[in-house]
C-alpha cells in the first residue's frame, strides 16, 4: 500500500526539473521506497536537511526561497498528501483553480468546472488543453468567462508571502478534525516532517509557521489550498 503511490508520474516529475539532486535509476526505485517505508515503520525516519535552497527573484526586491529535499523526504511528503487527499481536496469552492502539476483530485474537479462552463456558454471552440499550454488553466477560464460577456472585469488578489504565514498548529487541527482517526499516524508523520525539515535555520525548535515551497510536486500547494478553503467560500459569497 505504501508503494502504490510511486508510479511513473511521480518519478517523471523529477525529470522535468533542473534540480541539484541525484535521481535514482528505475532499477533502484522500488528499493528506495521500501527502505523509506521500513524507516517509517521502525521509527527511525527523520527529515534530512534540504540538499539545497533555490532563491528565485520575484521582482520588486522580493526573494523566494525554495528548498530541495532529498528523495526520501519527497517520498514521505508525497505519501502523506496522497493518503490524505480525500480530506484535503474535499469541499472545494466551485471555480477555484490551482494549476496542479501532478493531476490528482483537485485537477479532476477543476476540469469538471471548465467543462460545465463550456456547456453553459456554448464554448465549443474553447480548447482547455491549448489554453493550459499557453497561459495555464486559471487564465484560460478567465478568458472564457470574459468572452462570454457575462463578466466584464477580473479582480486579482495576491496573498503576498502566504506560504510563510501558514500556522501549522491550525492546519494540523483542521486536518485532524476532517480526517478519519485511522489516518492519525499519517497526520503525525506529515507534521513531524513539516516541523523538522527547516531545523538548519530553526535549530532544535520545531517550525510552527510556514510551509516549504517545494520545487517538485503539489504537496505544499494542496495544503495551502486546503488552508484557504474558508477564505475561498467567504470570497465566493
């Protein structure tokens, strides 16, 4: 069951990124996943210090730091998110979009929204895949709505430095309230990772605020999206 999440889509994500990281050969991957499972099962797993930190210029004098985790930590992080996906991706507000790189339930729900919009406004010539390739799914839907003449304006809100402000205690409490009690050990594993990955900067003090903006997958994006669900519903109303 642990191994089932690590299919070709997971490993393909590493190939699409120029990361300072040694990606295991296909013949080694099953053994690495098995070794991570054994370390979690035996209680010996501990998050490693990130392999590197990538600093990205956002403009206007703002720098964004993205950690590059080791393969083992990516495996643990991804496993936890996939096991909790039913809870993290439920109760989505209609017409909210996140640009998910690895697909998953959020992507399926977004596609359903796009298809329903096409049907409602007769947009038979609107090709979501073409727009995604050019502008991203969010911009694609904006353009389709504007072209329908139902809406005339777009309001853009940017939650600056949002990832750095997520309170992990609140996030954990909400997930535990929503998730099955049988998933309790997975929630514990997830927050063990989130509290400990940045100890190079926090020392022995657990990190209590902030999600890592991982450069690879959708893990932090899914958590951030979940954290904002109440805001999404308020904004939609």
